[in-house]
C-alpha cells in the first residue's frame, strides 16, 4: 500500500536561534513521504536564510514568505497550499523525536483513526518533563476522548495542535481554519471544531514532541483577566456544542461549565536531564 503524504506545517517568526534544530528534526524523520511547508511570518532576523537553505537542499521543503500576521494566519496559508493526506504541526522553536511522523501514520492507518494524539516533552531550561493525560488506548472513541478532556479542558495536551495528527480531507471538506479572532487558545478552537467530525482517536502514550517553554510568551505576559474571559466566552460555545453533539452535555452540564474556571497549563510530571537534539 502506498505511503500517505504527510504535510508538516511550521509557522515561524524571528526564529533564527531555534529553526535549524526544528527543521533538522523534521528532515531526519524515519518516515520520508512528507512535504514541509515552512511559513516565514515576516521575520526581521535571519530566519529566511535558514529556511531557504533547507528548501534548496531538500525538495520536500517549501519556503512560504508572508507579511507578519500571526501564527493562525500562517497555518491557514500553509493548509491552503498543502497537498498531503494528513496534517502535522510543528512550532519553530520546538522539535520532533525521530519516529514521530511514522508513529502517527502507523496509528492512524492501523486503527482507522480520524485524529491521533500523543504525549510530549516539556523543555524547561536544561530539564525535560514528560506530559500526557489519557491512560487508555491505543484507540478510543470520540466520546471517551471528550470524557477525558472534561477532566482537564485547559490542559495543553488537549489544547495545542502540535501533539496531534489530522486527516486533511476532514479539514478541507469542512473548511476548518485557525481562528483569527483569538490571540490565545486559538489552537483549542480548531481542535474543538475538528472533533465534531471525528469517530476514533488514536492515543500514543509516549512523547513524540519537544515543546520549549518560552519565558515572556504571550500567555505569560499579555493575557489579562478581561482577555481571558473574552477568550473563554468564545471557546465555550464550541466546547459546549461538542458535548451536545455527543449527548454528554445535559448529564455533565455543571462539570462542563467549570471550563470557565480552568486556566491553560502544561503541568509537569516525570523529569529527566535534557539531551542534545
């Protein structure tokens, strides 16, 4: 059977210090049938030189240049141009384990999954913590996934794009896009909309992604209480609609409304010393 094409989407802004490590980890993936769409979101440093180097040396890499408009618009531009059967997302200051894409593809194909989720590594200085939440698998129903998510809706594990694997045909058929309304938690809105069309979810209970916790990030420095409430109001409609669609809302109404009291986090558990990428 032919290997499906995976579109790996990498938005980056002023990432000259980290993008090389990111792109090298993608280039070295054990799964080779990939296209890599790297979107330079109006960087003012030397990010463009590094991306162009990979695009010139490896035909699987495509350089997309645009004016600065944010990570959501960058992802949307890449999704419009992507040709793959599956979409995978990587941020420019993070990187992948060598078998990440292969693990995602194998799980999706073996179990007929519409989405696959994995644990991840959280990099904090010179230490690495492992992060996960679902203790079932390797495949669960959308309803079971929603029950797990109800326990910790603000957990990065559920909110972000980069520890997940998506069917491109679902995204294209329903014209799903990353929200331009939100500067915070825009990933979670995309995930909630995508879950409306999911049957089975694959669960990989080992970390496939290195997420770098950046000091001074938007969430740390710019999100105030009013912005948080505004964001939650927008997200809650999508969150509630998902549970209504799978007949879990009425019996869990109070728990679901506790979403307003949750805050985005990436709490850690196991720790180990960082190893070089």
